[in-house]
C-alpha cells in the first residue's frame, strides 16, 4: 500500500508526472537512456538507486515530474526492467498503475551488435529489433537478421 519509510525520506512524493518504480537495482540509468531522457529537458527528474524494497530487496526508482509517459514509451524499458511499475500521478494521486510489456518491435532503443549492419553504418537509420519469442526473449535485427540476446542488447546502449 504505502511506500517504505526509507523511501519516503529519500524522495518526496510528486504532484504531477510519472513514477517508474520497481526497477531492478542498478538499472535506472539504462532505463533513462532507453527512454531518451537526458535531463536537458528541463523538468525535475529524481533518480534513486539501491533503495531498500520488501519485494525486490533493492530497487531503483525514477520520478519524472510534469510528464506523463505513454504506454508505447514505457514499454521500451521492458527488456531492461521487466518488473517495473508505471505510476501516473496527478494532483499527488496515483491515477493509473500499469506494468510494462515487451512490444513486437523496438525502434531506436538498442543498437544492433553487428558492426557491419546497415543500422550502424547509417546514422539516419534507427535500429529495428523484432521480438520473435517473448517468453524465451528471442530477438532479431530487422535489418541484418542477426539473432540477438536480451543481455547483448542491454549492454549495447551503455
Ligand atoms: N508516488 C509519488 N508521488 C505521489 C504518489 C506516489 O512519488 N504523489 C510514488 C510512490 O513513492 C511510489 C510509487 O509512486 O514509489 C507508487 O505509489 P503507491 O501506489 O502509493 O505505492 P505502493 O502502493 O507502494 O506501490 P506498489 O503497490 O506498486 O508497490
Ligand atoms: Zn543488424
């Protein structure tokens, strides 16, 4: 129901915006990268890492004020933070709580690890990674056809 005392002391509640909760510990910066959030947007963004959590032991939390992230945006983080909870906050209340779901196609989120792939040769071409098997996390580059593992894709955005 309510967040832990430690968490409340660490990061205050927000009035308006999106809270990404239950991110696996240490993954918050990758989540921001996948979302294309740099901090140069100007709104207040709070990142808390390694926060004690009953469910996960430790977790990361991101609070993005004055921005409501859409379903197709937050689904981009499913490979990185599969247990994340998206909370849409309005007037201090959680008005929507949802999970993330891996989409069929990930555009411009990860880089194809194949150095000779056209998506790496041409800056103007955004990567296109198809999800072949959601359960087994089998993915494939739409351009070069290489089969890809979740781990190598995640490390491709560092
Ligand atoms: N939150 C916030 N500002 C608000 C309301 C909520 O920053 N005005 C944050 C809380 O700190 C928490 C998350 O949004 O990290 C979800 O809030 P809530 O649903 O109240 O917490 P829990 O019940 O603990 O969530 P869950 O059941 O998903 O664990
Ligand atoms: Zn490729």
